């Protein structure tokens, strides 16, 4: 019953990130270590952009049983990895990726926007909680540049207004 409530309250992410690597930060005896985990994810609406984020993952007993509430510390880097094209329109502050960070109520979110004047995509990662969010965040920008012979896309031309 508890698992059904958790699934109803916190839906799964639309895509699974790719684990790049994990690095132990605190050794724990007989239980999993605390770790930093680095993941990669592609922007589902903007082909040619990939983001990498690093999050802490708690070990110990609570981490071993999947009930640890993770901290709000997250770093983010997004880059152009190919010619950029848009799959439909985008909205300012639209959620690009989300992942649950505790059993109940806490999520990490990556949102996207467009700096029209500079033709730059702006990505922000933050965590929120049902009652109280965290001001901790990280921002990454992706200037849309020529790639091979492809025409340079304009993010402002693809904004949903």
C-alpha cells in the first residue's frame, strides 16, 4: 500500500538518465558508502543538447533500503553535442527532466528557457519539496552555434507564446 501511494505522489521521470560513474565520498562499514553520482541526459525537445548532473547519494542503512532523503546539492553542465533542432515548441521554465530525491515529496528538476536576445538555451537544476523547497541551484547555458553545414536554429522561433 505504501509503495502505491509513493508511486501516485511521485510519478517516474519521463526518461532514465545514463549513469556515467559514481565515486565514494564517505566509507561506511557493512552498508553502502555515501557517493557522488554523475549522470547524463538528453534534452527530449532540443536535439543536439546533453546535460550532465552530479548528485550526492546517501549510503548507510537508509540509503541501502531506499528511504534516505537526499540533500539538495546538485551541479549541472549542459553542452551542444550536435546540430540543434527543436522537436515542437518550448516554454520558458519548462521542465526538461525530473527525478525523485526522497521516498515522499522531494524532487530534483531541470528546467529550460531561452535567452532570445543571445540565442542561448538556459538550463537550471533545483530541488523542491511539497512544503519547503531549497534555494540551492545550478545554471548552465548552451549558446546555439553552427554545427557542420547545418543552419543555426533560433530558440526564440520555437517559443510557445
